[in-house]
C-alpha cells in the first residue's frame, strides 16, 4: 500500500469496518471478521455513501457482494480507487470462485455465549441457594450446621458447574456428530484451523491441540456452530465424569437440605 496514496479505513453502519491490507481486505462486523484475499475480488465500487466489494464468480453464477454503508462519500471514492489499483489482473480463461478465498472468523458464536450463560446462572443459583440455607441455619443459632454447609455448598457448586459443563459439551458434540456436517479442518497456524462450510466460505476454528488436521462437525443451519471432534473414548469419559460430578452435587445439595431440616426438627430456637 503506497504511502503517497493511502487507502482509508471505512467505518460504516452497525459498527462495521472495512480496511485494506497489502494482500487482502478485512471486513469487521459485530462478532465476526472476514478476510477477503485480493485475488477473490472482481471489483470495488463506490456508490455514494456506500462501498460494494464484489467477488469473482464462475460463469453463470451470481457473484457475492459485501456492502458497507453510511461511510464518508469522499472516503468511499478513495477506498474504491485505492483497492482497485491493488487488484491482480486475472489470467485469460481463469475462473475463480471468490467465496472460497474468504476466511470468516467468529469471535464467540451465539450458541457458545448461550451455553456459558446457562452454566453461569446454574453456578450462581447453586451458590445463592447454599448461602440461603447456611444463613437460615445461622439464624436458627445452629452455627455448626451453618459452618458445615460451606464445604458442602462448595462441593455442590463445583459439581453442578463442572459436571454441567462436561455434560453440555458432550451432548452438543453428540448432536453435531449425528445431525451436523463432518469435514476436515487444516492447520493455518498453531492452534488455528480452517474448515469450509457448505457455501464454500472458509471458517476459523481455534483449538488447543496442535495437529496438522482436525475432524470438525458443524451445524448445517449455523456453520459457526462447530466443534473439533474428540475420540469416542474421550467423549465417553467426559460424559461419565460429568454424570458423576452432577450426582455428587445432587447428594451434597440433599445433604445441605437434610442438615437444615434436622436443625429445625430438633426445635433449635
């Protein structure tokens, strides 16, 4: 990108930003980031206060277009002119499907936010319930029971939180294996893998395991909902551990309630 001909950063409607790098365009939208290689771009048009990035498409196919609206008209013109000067000239007879050269990274998929929110409320609900039981025992002047409920409450909270997380993760992966689409994800860099959804868009999956490739299952209706599949033994082990922890948590909660019942049953003032 020439210093004498800078390409401006476009900030559009809905916290959308479009910027140009030496070999790609970066489109940032709430919750996701698209990297569009310049070879994928057919043309960039300034349309008043909007910029349209049109991708290359095979003959007869409808080209994919990304639009950024509510930008400065002057900046849109400069952006379109600057990016156009960077676009590589296609070779004669070469057909490129630009959609396959787009990499989409979702920062935190909606399903993941919902799942973590539920686990958080489960843990907070357990903590609140145990605190209420301990307070009731203290008000009944049974300090021994009130103090005993602290480790019991911690055990119940940890069991419900960790066990619920393991069981939820296991069930989600099981659902994607049975009803989703399974593909191979190739390593782009350590911990970052690329997989292609049914529309040809490449998506990013961040995973802690360092491997050349991973087996990934994603939801056909929501390709951002993807998991790296574990081996069957590990899935069963996590499910079994989750059941055991939830069972322990249920017993701890029942024990806490029993302590409180015995406190009031004994007629402690």
